[in-house]
C-alpha cells in the first residue's frame, strides 16, 4: 500500500537551513593558540551538550562550561572566556535555496516547522538571521525537554504542526534523526544538499 503524501514539512536547522563556516572557528583557534577543532570538540562532548539540549542548563551556562574546559589549554580563565565569546559571536548563515523552498511550500499552503536540537538562544538566532516569520512552528528540544531522535520529540513536533505523523515529511542531515523520525511514523529524508529539493517537492502534496 502506498503511503499518504505529506501535507506538512519539518526541517532541521543546523546542517539544513543554517550552515556554519568552519573558517570562523579556525580563525579564533589560531588567534588564541588553540588546537584545530578544539572549540567544537569540547562544546559537542555529550556530557556538556545533552543538558543544554534538554533545557537543564542555559546556553550561557554551557559556554561557561566550555570556557572552563578550555582554560588548561590557554592557561588563563579570562583568555579562555574571550576565545569562547569570539567564537560565539558568529551565528551561522542561512542556506538561500532551502529558505526559498520553505517560502515556496508555505505559499502553497503547506505548514512548515523547524525541528531542532537547540538551546535557549534559538529565538534570538532566528531573529538575527531574519527567520522569525519564515516558519509556522518552532520545535526546540530545550523547550520541550527531549531531543531528537527520541520518539517523544517527533510526537511533540507533529502536535505542534497539527498534523498526524504519517502526513509529516522530516528533513535532517543526520542518519540517527532520520531513523528516529521513521520509528515515530513520519516520512523522513536524509539531507545531502540542494539537489534533494526536487525529491522533496515531489514528496509533498502541493
């Protein structure tokens, strides 16, 4: 039996709608005499990342933890904090082709949600990137207290979209999240770049 066509779209933020230029972090690391990739490595360590993605700590507290972990490498807490602050001033860049696609499907009457593992600065980031009015709903893991790829996350996202899971198409660049969405009953596509947009248009009912 063929699957129903999706009538709502749930899109990941980082890696799909927003991209990060690795040169920015590399420049900060060179300026402060840090090893290449250390900022991301510390920040993305699960012991520091998981609490902020579920709202147990704030983004500011997370960055303080990153600076604390960085201090032995730079030998001075103030310099470690300055390195983290310099890194955090950059808030990424919007993919223009993905944004154009979101505008296209919304204009056709398809509800679009942002489905992201994020911190309490997400709303500020959306405002800074002029995305606040580009989405129908925002499903932030730190607000609902559960992160992708948990089934409960996707249940909450479908409720926010007002659409049953079988009619939601989810797009993410991580295999684990795509697999989790499918377990929760959503259609899901592993994003590899703008060439995927042709498939996504065909998969949506508009």
